[in-house]
C-alpha cells in the first residue's frame, strides 16, 4: 500500500508540473520620455527613452522599440530599437532605461501629429503593454540665397538680403532679420530687420526676398571679415535654421 501511495504522489507531482509549466510574465514598459514637437528639416536629433522591466529579469528582454504612424494614419511598421548599453544617447548600461535619438522629419515629410508606439518583447516573444506618444512635426520658415555686399569704395553701407519661404504661406512669416558680427574682433555690431515691402534696399515687394540697406554705426565699415547670420521666425514662434554668409571687406 505504501508503495502504491508513493507512486500515486509521484505521478500527481509529475502531472502538476507538466500541466502547469513555468509562467512567463510579459515585460512591462513605463515612463516614456520624448519631445512634444519636432521642427521639420533640422539636422538635430531629439532624445527619447523608456523604462522597461521583466518579472524574469532584464536579461529576458529581447528588444525595446517604437513604431511610427504618420499623420495620415499610414505606417511602414519598422521597429526602431532603443538601447540600454551605455553608449550614444543611453547614459547608463543595464539600468532598465532604454534610450535613442529621434531624427527630425524631412522638410518634405507630412506636417502634423506622428504617433510613436513604444513596446518591448521578451526572448519568448511575449510583448509588453504599448504606450503611444504623440509628437507634432511642424513647419518653420526656410532661408536661402543669403547675400551681402558693401558699397565701395565708401564702405558706409551694407546691402543684405535673403529669400525666405514658409510652407504654411508667406503671410505666416512674422519677421526676418540679420545679426551682424565683425569676426576679426568678435564684436557684435547689431541686429537689423529685413523687409519685403519694396523699401529700404528691398527692390520688389512681396517677392519673398527680404532686404535691408544697413548703415555703418561707425561711419564706415572696417576692413576685415564679417559674419552675416540671417534669421526668421513665424507667427507661431517657430524659428528657421540660421543661414550664414561670410563677407571679407578688403
């Protein structure tokens, strides 16, 4: 009888183990950090991170990633990885904070709300919860054709101009200006407003060419190198990338 009981208990134990395999709990993500908006066309990248954990330990996490859905609802389904290796944008290896750099959309990309869907998957293919983060891609003015010319031989005036466009329409451009620096000494000469009204050095109104005839504050411009930094801002406060031109006055 004792032998039969022992065999029964052994079989029961085997059945329980086979019928209830070790549970594989899914990974969990939280604490998503990402920008609310990104300017289109800029060369800079934005920081993004997410905290991931797994009941079986961090070694059980196979990948942490995000998928992007465009404003029109389409997605290519590519899973962009985040890393916890202490390199690049990730500060500390193995701390459960996975990080990456999000590149700005191209200037030709869609404008509006992009949905970034963050998730993690473990080594058995179990997927975590998904956290969606909305990041707005916005247009800003675009500066091109920066130009500058001193009047010679007097050296009393500087004619400066640049073409400025905005995908949302020219009426959204709030202001365009030039920051002028005398590079030889590092002296900042001043900021000068450019116009597209056909006055003060601007030949044709409303042609997207913003110009100004700048009078030297020192009676005449000194011989040397000048840095012309053209800037623009729209009605929403979005700044254009600075367009720079170097002028050498001899």
